[in-house]
């Protein structure tokens, strides 16, 4: 077994998704998210974990789904992508599974939907379909980072 075929499987809005275990730093309970003004809609705020302040991305919002109040099963998946750590807020995550590369099928070009751009493929694991997430697309910094520009309000005066 190699890291390239082991995955963390998580739930979101009744669907099963998977991310490569090599991209996951750790999984934690959702305890408190500190809101940060002027962030992208899908960024709920920041969380403090293992001595670091980490942005928390609500995956439901990122996929265009309605927000949901956290439950005892809600989890944070801490992912390292492009030398940055980001926490994904998901409905549940508690399964670590081997998915051989040859069992992952490509998504059909005709698939349209809220998460079609974020999925690399689909596999069958324990008689259920699991969507393999394209973490790079989900965490595209251009899409989740608000544009920098003038802020409405009083102008600052330079000394």
C-alpha cells in the first residue's frame, strides 16, 4: 500500500467524498471558528490548531449547497496544498480507506453539477460511490480569496 492509494473518506450533504491521505495533515472536531471580515463567502473564518491560525473553508458553501448548523459529527480536515494549510469544514469524516488507482473511474464529460469541476473521479467503496476530490481545484486561491481593491468607507490619510 502506498500513500497514493490511501484516502480519507468524508461525508457532505449525503454524498461520500475522498481526499488523498498524503494531503491530509489531520482531522479534528469543529469547536470554534473565528469570523474574519472581507473574506470569500465560503471562508467561515479561521481556527487555531497546533499553534497555527488556519483558514476554515466551508465545503458546503464552496459547492453551492446551503449552510448547515454544525453537529457533533462535523469535522475539520486539515489539508496542506501549495505550501499552505487550509481546514475544510465537512459533515463527517471518520474513515481511512485504500482505493486502488485502477478502481477510480473518470468523471464523464457530460456530468454537470455543483461539484463537477472539483471531482477527479469516482470509485466504489463498500457498495457506495465515492467521489475523489480534486483538492487543487477546491482550494483554488484565486477563487476563494477576495479581490484586493478599494474598500468603501472613509479614505485613510497618509502622514
